[in-house]
C-alpha cells in the first residue's frame, strides 16, 4: 500500500528525471548554437565547455539524487553565464551571445521540477541576476539599448516568479495526494474493522436472542409432549413468535426488503421499532417522504448506524427520528441520552466516520450537535443531484 512518504518520493523522482531530460535539451541547444552561430573568438574554449557540460549532464542523469539535483542547477547557471560572457564580451556585434543568453529562460523551468519552492527561489534569483549582469557586460559589444535589456530581464524575472509559483502548486498537489492516500488507507482499515464489528454484533444478536428462544422452545416442546400442558404450548408459541421476530429483524438489517417494497418511511419505522426494543427507549418517527429516490439506501444505512449508536452509547429514554424531502433530504436523529462530543465522534466511531465519507461523496453533510440533553445528528443531501431510481 502506498504511503504519503512514498507518494512524495515518487513525485520527487519524477522531477529529477524531468530535470535531467531538460538539461539534455540545454546541452543540445548550446552545441547547435556553436555549430550554426559560432563565435569569432574562443570557439575552442566554448566547445570544451559544452563538451564538459555534456559529460556533467550524463553523470547527473545517471547518479542524480534529490539532494544533488538542485546543486546541479548552479552548474547549469555557471555554464550559461560563462558562455554568454565568452561569446559576447570579446566578439562585438555577434549573434552567438544573443542566442546563448536565451538559454537562461530554461533554468527556471529546471528549478520548478523541484518540489521545494525555497530551493527553486534560491536558484531562480541568482539566475535573473546573472542574466542581468551578463546583459550589462555585453551591452556595449552588442550596442543594445538599456530599454531592451531591462525588458528582457523583466521577462526573465516573470518566468522565474512563475517557476516558483508552479513549484508551490506542485508541492501542494503532492501533499494533497499524500493526505488522500493516508485517508484511503485509514478508511480501508476502518472498513475491515467495521465489517468485523458488524459480524460480531449480528452473531451476538443471534446467539443472545433467537438462539436462546429456540432452545427454550425445544425445552417447552419436550414438556408439552410429556405432560400435554396447555401453558407449555403457549410458551412454545411465544418463543417461536419471538424467534421469528428477531430473525426477521436481523435479516432486515442485512437486506431491508421493506425498503424495496414499502419505501423508506416504512423501513425507518421498522428500524426505529427494532432499535427501541433493543435500547429500551421510546421512539417517535415523523416522515414526509412521498416517493422513492436514489438516496433511500444511503439514508437508511445512515439511520441504522445512528440508531445503533444510540442503543449502544446514549442510554436514552426517548428518541425522535424525522425525515423530510424537497430539494434536499434532511434526516434528523435526536436523543435525550448522555450526549456525544461532536469533535471526537468521527475519530471514535468507525461507522459514523465511514458514513460521513459516503455522504460527503454524495454532496451532503453529516453533523453532530449537542442536544438539551443528548445529541442531535443531522444528515442533509441534495435530492436533485441523486435523482430518482429506475423503475422496472
């Protein structure tokens, strides 16, 4: 599984590879300049510098590290500055220095491949200064007016600022991707724990509920066979009826058939009645939901999780469930229990955290607020965005 550190390292490695590729573009640019626009003087010295620079580019591309990648940028700057001075100062009215100096504009792009804006700024600021100094040094040789030099330097400075901004944006994106990877890993872990907790809860419900009634019914059946006592048959009937009710309740939690057949309001009432029986509290359900929507399963699962938390943690005496439609669906589950801390509910309750993520993905919100007493959980979702379910 990827980690935030692995994501950052992967993007940094991509930046280093891109920097190495762009450096070779600069090498080819300088070599072609000497071939097609050769200086009148110091051609051999310039060729040796370019050849040495090519060797350096090869070494840097083979053994480049993140720590050394930004240091190599100063070598690029030194090579361009030296070639600009050699081809401009000693060769008046030569096009060579005019062509070479345009290579400075590639240096901020090389610096932008770094995921560290400060390092990028540390490279582009000297680049602009050397660009300006080289232009001043060749000003007299090329008979260039000051206005032209300052305008060119302004463009170079603009490219430098853009490179720093691009570096900041890239770093922010990598940080965002890293945080998403971290959240994904946490949610996957929570999902596994939630599934295990759900299985454990269903197992306990079956063991402590339906299974006990089945065992009691078996004993009552044996008594009825031996004595023919009508009371034994009555106990047997009650045990089987309660077993049937508990099994229907458990099956409904796994797949609420009533949601498909009778709709969300009826499913909520059955869910609330089951929770009230388990939690020993009174429940009031108020719904205004005229027709099915694509949000029904999500609202049902969220209500089930909220009511399960009330049963487990609230110690409530009364619970109210309201559901309203319109442009936005609004589900509210309030209780008069001990209350929950809204700031820690997402971290402490895996189920709520996973449901909040699903609701946010659907464009809605899940909020917890303190009641007087108890807790008020509110879910809001846009109905227009979800649409209506397809009908057979």
